[in-house]
C-alpha cells in the first residue's frame, strides 16, 4: 500500500478508535487489532519486545534476564518453541529444566510482560535442524513444509499439543494470561516458490489450522506477504521502516518480529557488530511510519549448549545483543535503546490516537507528524536520511540540527528529547579475569581407541550417508576399511608417498592409517563439501584406513531439508604404480559415536570406566582430558578460555556447554570464539569435573577458568548532546522537565549495586578513543579527573555536568574546539559494602 494511502486510512481509523476500544467498564480479555495497532484487553499499546530463548540459558538466569529486559523498557518477550528438544524421540516428551516452557512463560508474566509465542514448528533460529526433530526425516514419503500429508499430520499434532498445553495453563491473553501473539511457520516466502502450488496450498492450510485452534489471540506469519486472513504478515530485517511494504490488508497493524541486533556467527566468521545508533534509528523510523511493535532479535542470545546449534554455528549466540551471552548489559546498546523506548512512550498518545502526516523539510529531510486536532497531543519525528551529511532544518518556526542518518524525537512537536545518533547512555567494556580459586588445573588424559575393520566388520559396500547413520545422536561416526598393497605398488622414490583422498559432502573428518593420525579437513557454513588429501606412509601388506567423520550441527534453513546429505562420497589412493585406487566400494564398517560418549566419561561415574594418565609433552589426536576445579570466587558469570586447543566438546559436571573450535580461524587470523560460558548453575562449591574431548593434537595446560564482568564503565558526550531523555515527562498533555537544570551531563552507573572505586580516565577537551582505550587530545582540562572523582567516587551512580565553567573555571584554554567529556571508571566492592 502506498504511504499516502495508508496515512489517509490511519486518519480515518483514528476517528473510529474510541469505538474500537469500548467503554463499557468491563474487564476485556483477549487481543484484537486494526490498522493502527494491537488492542490488548481493550487497550492500545506501544510494544517493545525482545527475543530471549529459554533453552539458550538456564532457569536460574531467567529472572535476571527478564528483570533487565523490563528495566530496558521492554513489555513483551518473544520466544520460539523448540520441537526437537521437546520431542527428541517420537512420542517421548521433555519439558524439564531449561526446556520448561510453561515455567518460562509464567515467569515472564510475573515480571509484568507479554509474550509472543512462535510455535513454528519450523523455526530456523540457527538451531539444530531448524527445530524439527530428526525422526521426522525418517517418516516415509515425507516432504517438509509443503502440502504433504505426512508432514501436515505431525505438524498439526505438535501445534495442537503446544496450544493445548498453553490453554490448560491459562496462558493466552484471552484467558487472562500473557500470550498476546502466536506465530505459525517462519519466513516461508524464502522457499515457497520451490514447492510451487504445494507451497501455496501449504500456506493456506497452515493458517487455517492455526486459526481453527481458537486461542483468542492473533496469529502471525513473518515475512509472508500472502498470509491469509486473519493472520497478520510481519516484517523481519534491519530496516523495516524503509523496506516493509506494509500489511497485506489495511485493517492489519504493522508489526516487526525481528530487528536483528547484530548477526549470528558461524565458525570461521570475524566479529559481528551493529551500532546502537543504527538500531535506534531503525526503531524510531518504524514507529514514525505507523509501526506499533518492534522485537529485537536477539535481546539476549545466550548459549547453544550441547549439540543444539545449527550447521557450523558457534556455541555463543548473538553475543552482541543488548544483553550479552552472560546476561550482562552491553552498553551503550542496552541503555540507548532504553532511552529510545522512553522517548517513544512520551509520544504514545499521539502515535496511537493522532492523525499522521508528512512534511518535506529539505533534501533528505522530512518530518513525520502525529497530531490530534483540538488538543495539545502532537509528536514529530525529524529525519535526516543522508548517511554522510548533517542537516539543519526549520520546523514550526524553530531550527533543529540533525546529525547524519538520524531521527530527532519531539513528543510535543517542539522539544527534542532524543536523537538516535547522539548517545547519552553510558558505555562499558567486558573483562575476562582469570580466577584465583579455579587455577593451577591438574590435567589427566585418556586416549580414544581408533577402531579398524577388524573391530568394525564390513556392513556396507559403500560408505553410508552420515546424517542417516548418526540420526542426530552424536557428531561422530567411524568408517573403516582395509587394503592390501604389494611392494610393487609403491614408487621407488622415497620422496613420493601415496596420497589418501576423501571427497566429502561435509562437515569434517579426521583420517587415521594403521592407527596413526594422518590429518583432517573440513568444510564451512557456506560450502559444506570439501576434499581431504594427505600423503600417507602406507606399508606393504594389509593397511587399515579409519575415518572419523563429523557433523557440526544439522542444516536449519532452505527448501527440501529432508534431502540434505553429508559424509564421505568417494575414497581413493593416488600415486601408486598401479594408478589411482578407488576404495569407495571396497566394503566399509561403521560405528556411531565414540567410546568415551558411550561410557559417558564426562560424568563422575563414567570417568571411572577408562584409564587416565598424566598429561605429558606428547600430543595425541582424539584425546579426552579431565580435571577438577572449585567454584570461582564471587557471583559473576564464569567462562573457560580454550587457549591451545583445536576442536571438540566441553562438559562440566556431566553437562555439555557446547562445541569448541579454536583452530578454525577467521580471516583476521583469530578464532571465532575463544571463551565458552559455564553457567553458575552447572557449578558446585568444590570438585567440579571438567572434561574436554579434543579431536586434534593439543595441550590443555593453557586453558583458563575466567570470571566475567562489565565493571569498566564509561561516558563520552559533547557540549551539543541533548539532556538525558529521563529529564522529561508528559504531564497534562505537556512535555515538562523533571530536573532543575536541563543540560547535558555524563551519567554513570555501576552494575549489581557496585560502587565506583576508581577513575581510570577523565578528560574535558578533545579526547578520543573508545571505552577501555581513551586517550587525551590536544585540548585537556587539567582538573578533569579531580572533578569526576568529586562527583563519582564511592557512589553507585553519578552525573557529571558537561559545562566548560566547571572544568576551565571561566578560562577556556582552547576556544573554538568542540568540547567532549570522556570518562572511564572502574566498579567494584567498596568498603561500604
């Protein structure tokens, strides 16, 4: 729908809005909608939502995550429902521990927030197999996500079960519960064309099935332009305020189900970033164009414990979200978005009840205005879309400066309470500190036996397909064969060895010949297939070839997922006098999983089933390492830094914290992930069993147990920054200051009720750099540190005025220089606590 037509429609809707809500005085339950917004229990609301996935954290973490989300201005939590963890085997269900969906939803309700429940059942989410259980793949004649009777049968059975569970617990808003939206399917438009009419019919069937369950709340389909009525089509992306063409019917609201706060990472990736300013701009833009719900994907990414991550996806998930992997506030992202929510809430009446309008202010600049005639209700969004050049615009008789690619929010059409490009919120830096208690680890090792065809007799002519062999029960499968070579097969030149070549469909392998490690190879997220090739010292007589083939998560997206394959497809020996020897049909033996997995050597009981010895200088591939550690001091999150290791998995007290892969370097020459989260809930006071499966030749002596904090807190503002948005309130339809002196200031606050124990850096003048690495410029007020210490030392929070007279005492040492104030403080436990 064209923007002008939509604005006209919204003007009409605003006149009818009071009739929509109703004034009969009765408590209304349920969720309705129109072209302006969702109507929850009879009321319109602006909705700020964040994705937090219950299986990617622990129940012990949930209260803190939800509290920080609410303090960040959220009133909705969005989560997928993960079919493959809840029904790992057909008919066998698990809703315990961090899979306790009902407990999670009830906890959200206790924190006074709503829920968007994305039932799927396909979810993608960079989650193993896109959330679909592996056993579904083995249903005869099944085709995922199409008008296919077997798939529809199991999908409907599952969706009905989840909805029934929610109803029995009275969790839908229509029952007085917190669930206000439910989602069926997920980004199906991406693959719909691949299924032709079967895809079109599937969309209609999925919507009809969902609506027939009568939840009393709307169903949504994200990125589904043809979502059938009454299902709402929603937007996913980074800039839905510009890219979203709008709902497919004028009586549906504009909802944004995924505003990506960064980019998920796969092994081999460099760091992923998205600036807080860019997210803030996108949110303000969307709400200025009739958006009324935004969801941050992710607000807390968390950890892909065990084998739950999708193909090649790192164990750490969306660490760059407002709450990082450990649940710590990532600043300024968390604080700046909180300020955006505050600013938009000051515009709430205008956005929900005002008539929309648009005014061109100049090149690349415009004003989106919401105003209710005959009242003081008015809000304006002054926008500069130019990403390089600032602009000064005139609006209603006043002049406003707009930095490049920014939006100024005016809740009364006069007062700027926030500019998206101008960050007033504090910054912080994450610190990994080596634990004093959990140090001096004493490691032992146990070698995983390398089987031969004698232990694993031939059971197939060709190597078996890896997915169907593993059935998602392990990452590992052994392939064994043997070949007898004659002395005449070898080249007489000693510098020329035969080469073992394995062409694989993915994802990785280690090769052994006669029990000796030969080498390894792997694919990537973008290209799973690879070819392994390595010179081998074969011997005359019988030679045993053993391949350890691996998956690194199952695929989570794309059409015809049930037809994806992995594992070795061709095995040859090159460089023999007799030519290339094809071993593909030589006859192969197979085994799923490792002996250590079978014995559960990562548990206390299982660790006694194998022999352990002291770690020495000799490094052997495919080795289990174990040690014990006591709980690190304090209450901060715990991590393990896997320095010196290659690839494998990590367990603490029998619980897997995920895959590690240090040897797969990014283009920057560094691992994609070096530190791995150990939840405090996994740790006992003493004697914690730490077990590492290491596939490559490595030494665990450099592994460290770390304490994680964000006790380095900073602020950097200029004399042109607006006052903090918390300086304003709406009262009697007017925007009024709530502080005496409405001026810019540096605001600092320590986490976890800690105090500011030292000022590490302070400079008023022209400092530069970022939090943790500030440096003085050519202009500097000598008393900067003294002033900051006077305002801040020993306090949990403080404000430092941004004024030249405070720092230069009416004697500006560098006139003409735009002044900045940069501060870095360290938080800790003071003597007062």
